[in-house]
C-alpha cells in the first residue's frame, strides 16, 4: 500500500494510508530462452557469434485501477498482473588478416542487435477502443493525437471537426472515431517507443607500415521521439520550427503558427495530454562516431620506444534525416530536451619511453 505523511505546525506528524495494502504482492518472474552459435574459421581469423533470445517477464507489479471505472471511487492496490515479452537476436562478425610485416594488416568487425518487446497483459479499461490499447504494443508506447497538417485558413477550420477555438495556423487533429468531435477518444496508441528496435555498428582497424587508422560507424532505427520546445515569453523558438511556421503569407506551411508557452491546444499541456504526431520524429540515424589516423616513429636509438602523431575526431558526421536541425539522435531524454553530444577534433602527440 501507499503511506502519506503530513507534518503540522505543532511538529506533530500524522500518517495515513491512501491505498489499500496487498499482502500477496511478490517478486516478478522471468523466463529466459537463449540459443547461441559461436563459430571460428581460418585459424580464428574469421569469427561469428549469433544469439537468439526470447524473454518473458510476468507477475509484474502494476495498478489494476485502469480496469475499474473512475465513478466507482476505488483505489485498488497494485497486483502481480503485468506481462512483457522481448524477442530478438544479436550478432558479432569479425575478420582479421594474418600478420604480414610492413604490408597492410586489417581487422573488420560488424555487430548489431534487433530487439522488440510488447506488453502482453495490462489491466486496461475494457471499454477503451482497440486503437488505444497498450496490450500488444511496445512497452512505453504512448497515445498521440494524429496530425493531419495545418489549417491554412478559416475555411479549412470550418469544414473539419476541430478543437474549440481553433483557427488558421493551428494543428489539425484527426477525428479518428468519426464522431465529429475532437477529444481523448481520438488519441491513437503508437507502435513505437523512444527505444530503437535495431542498432549496430562497423569498426575498421588498418595498419600499413608506420600508419594506423581506426574508424567506427554506428546507427539505430525503429525509435521515435516527441520534440516540442516552450517558446515565446520563456525563450526562443527552435530554428526548424521558425523556418517552417505558418504565417498569413505562407499558409501552406508544414508547421503551425507561433505560440506562447503552452497556451494553444496543440502546444502540449502541462501534463503532456495534448501530444500529437505533429512533433513526433523518427530518430533513425547513421553516425561516424570515431575516426583516427596515426603515424608512428621508431626512435629506439635515442631511447624512445615509440613516437606517435595522431588526429582523431568524434561525432564528426551524422545523418538523421527526420530530426529537426540541431537535435542529437542519441539523446537519452525522452522528449529531446538535452544538450547534444559535442563534435570533437583532436591533434596530438604521444611518447613512450
């Protein structure tokens, strides 16, 4: 159960229980299945590792309130009712050349993972429409109004169901259930979350005489992120928003008009209940994560084992075609509010005695 504490001005403390306790609550259970292959060929020059996994978590402690009408006035305790299943595979493929003196030596490796989960069971409101059900969708998949674009003028507003007070330049929320009214029943559960389903990378190491070269390219796909910035009195608009905003001179713009804070119905309420796909972006990307070039000088005659000049760069190039300008696809923040990773270029000299 849940306990709340209130401290009064007389320094007396009162404790009361706001949720009925559940003495039967217990640990969740995990069933893991894994099938792996590990192969080596050509005197270990070539290697292949592949793992298939199928994990099911059950007895997850979760609220059962969702299945109880709010009018009942009940606040039921959490129960071990949730079930989530995760399936996928990961692999690692590598090949390295045999040592060949001052000629070209190299090693190439490629790794990746595909993982997809879904919520098998949750105590949902049985009256919820099928397109809003969390069951069958990925964990953390959210509900969004579906954006059909921007009302270009008042005539467009008048001929389609709209939020009270909507005007030209506002976001068009789709009337999903066709009842002529825009409300919570028009939200749709997404089939993606902010976690990618596929990720991987390729690493290349080369050595030729006194030169060495290393690079890693990585990427991910299958995730999406909601990116909306408060603006107006509290700060500037995102450049991408400004460039694509609706104005009377640009009625066919892909983005809405300017706004102040969250004062518009489509500008995200304080509880994030007005999220729409207008500000939902795929975070698929490919990034040149690391690149380094070095030159080694043998100075054993003067007591120096190795002198190496090098140039390295991190996050040098990124291709993320669906994200607004300036946003980092590797941000850990769910809604995109985080400082992006820096692009770093180094020049250096290392000495070994």
